[in-house]
């Protein structure tokens, strides 16, 4: 059962401490005050306060040192959570009930205040916070930390132990560092907007030169430890993970990384950083290198060595990094129609934006289909629902939605019971298309067919063709490849109608072969844009 306490780091702030304590007592929680070596006058004020747990430090060590002692004291006394409140009473304590409610709902998360400043806030503090939040975004590769300096938070004590253990700060910068550490350790944060006001004659123990220097040093340490953090995020995953987990996780992290880097770095520096990250990924991913080498061997045997001219194994890794950058760009609205090369545009419009019924659209992990997904949210008459085979795809799509503010619906394939099929019929009857990765097989079940791909047998999912037959809709393939710095979008018909016999699997094989033939053609066009890094022929 959770046990909460207030934790107040205190240093020479006697003016409003009694008022603060009286306000906190209304919540009937224990109140821990850590006196960080205050002067005698302040100590006397504290001694006069009843019903508190007072922890006294012999000398002033800084806010961070006081907080660390307070955390240890709280843990030793059986508390599971502490709500940090600054002693100057600048926070709106009427929000405490909301903080406790959110903490009970998310007991393993840090509940943080997102300060909303009134006109009493010094400009130096406001702009200083913006600078700090910029560096926190860089050092966490995330925009999830809305404010790293406001000392009004609920900490789950067990969960933050590792973040405390790796802390190297003891003064004002601790509030910032603990959130960076916690994020890197995998902790989540929840945010609540809160009003903050500054007293006209309020006392601040922030030392402009010393504390700004310490904060700058902390940011520098965080920045220079980024390669280690990135390395751990990319390569410490369990090597035994199956492709559908491993690939989507790395894809997700690359997107978050690119989100931050593209947001803040100039293009020349961004390209440099992406090359470094991809290079480390390439060096440490032996299995993935071997899988791409096998793809290249099969492609060369199938189409001739010339198809690989001016390409390399590293090229697939690098182009994957570039594709992640482009995914971010398109969802942020930074790729315009002038960068698109739509083949037979009128035919595409007829099939995708003017059709009365939707159809099945197959694509693959080749090129950058995210460009077409984005078009579905910005082109009138073009709507699409994505069918996926694993929850990780939905999580990845959530990141896209977070970045873009757009909503692409995901429907898991393992949910395709009779009810789901009726839902799919409603979808296509409304003119909405169904997008499926044709080079993925279901995680469970036997909905695949062995078919020759680049001269060797490989498994392909026959489910989409059966769905098209049952729904009575067309099935086509949609491709987006980056050629000469333009995104070449091409729509290819597979069948106007899928005719199903009693043996459904056998009856859809010719249509599946049409798709595989098209995929082989695309591989010959852009071999470095093949982004299946798992063992495709032995999946």
C-alpha cells in the first residue's frame, strides 16, 4: 500500500514556512523537513513547528544533498512516495489533491508540475528555464520533460533509486539532473499545469554565477554522455528478441532520436550525427549485417551483379537512418508536394481519392511508405486504416501521432474475428482503404505461403488476398522510393477481383506471386532501401 509524505528542503527560509506547514497539514500526510544547515534564527523557527519530522544536516550541502538525505530518511521510515514542496511557498498547494490522484493512478511515474508563470516571474528565470529545457531535450532525446526546474513533484521512491545512485550533483542543478537520470533509466513522467508566483520581497538562494556554472557543467556532462546513452538504447536490447519486436523498437527509438536532433540541429550537423549513430549500429549489429549481405547475394544471383553497382551493406543502414529523418520531416509538414514524383497521378487519384469503395493496399519495408500515410491525412478523399501484426506497430504509430497531431488508425490482425471482418466491410464501404505490409507474416498462426523471392523460398502472408476476396474489393500495391532526392510514388494494380475457390490458399497464390514479382522489381530499383534487417528467408 502506498504511503505518502511531504518533503521540504529548507535553508534559511523562515518567512513563510509556518504558513506553508499549516496549508499542508490539511492533507493529513506526514511532513518531512530537511534543514540544510540553516542559521540559528531559522533553526528556532523550525523547532517551534509541531507535528513535523525534522531532519537536520550539520552544514549546508545544497538542495540536492538535502533531497538525497530526505529520500533516504523517507525510505528508512517506510514511505513509498514523497511530494517535494519548496520552502518559499511559491507553488499552488491547492493542486496537491490532483497530484495525489494522478500519482495513485500512475504509482510508478514521477508526477511533475508544469509551471505557468504570472507577470511576477523575473525574466531571467523564464529565459533561463527555456535554455535549460532545450538542453534537457537534447540530453534525454525527448520532448516529454516539459519543465525540469520546478520543485513541485511526487517521486516514487523505489523507482528513482537508480536515478539517485548515478547523481553527481548536490545543489540547485539536482532538480534538473534527477529528471534526466530518471528518463534515461526508463521512468515515465506525468505533468500537471500549475500556477507559480514570485513574492516581491521573496528570498532566493540561487547564486547567479555559481549555480549557473554548476547547471552548465551538468548539461555538459549529460551531452558528452549521450553516445553511451544512445548506444545502450540501440544495442542493449535482448539479442534473442524476434524481428517483429526488435525492428519496431529500434525504429521507434530512431524516430524519437531524430525528432530531437532534427528539431534543434542544423542540417549539416544532423547528417553528421545520424551517420555516427548509424555507423555504431552497423558495427555492433553483426546479425543484421549478415542478413543484409544475404539479401544482396540473393539479389545479385537473381538479377546480376550490376544491380548492386555503387551500393553497399552499410548503405542499407545509412538509408534506414535517412528514412527515419524523412518520416519525421513529412509528419512535421516539412516535405512538400514539390518533393514528390507521383507516377500517373490521374490514375492514382481515380483509384485512391475518387473510388466509392476502399481497397486493399499492399506495401513493404522498402522505401518510405510513411510519405503515403501522411498524404492520407492531408489529401481530400484519401483515407486509410493500417492493419498490423503486433502491438509494437501500434506503439510506433502512437509516436507518429504524438509528433504530428494527426491520427492514423491501427487495427491489429489478431483481432480479425467475424466482428472485425464486419468492421472492415464498413471501412471499405465508406471509401476508406486498408493498408497492409505484404512482406510481414502473422506472429501466430499459419497464414503464410512459401513462394520464390529473389530465387529462394520465403514466407509471405496470404491473408490480405483472402480478405480482399471475402470483402469483394480490389487489391493493389503502393510504393514510395527515394530516387534522385525525390519521393517516387507509384500505384500498381494486382487484381480488380480476387476469385476464391474452396481451397482459398491455393486460389490466392497467383495474386501473391504478382505482389512478390513487383517487390523483386522494386528491390532491383533501390536495393539500399530494403529495410528488413532480420533473416527474411528463415523467418
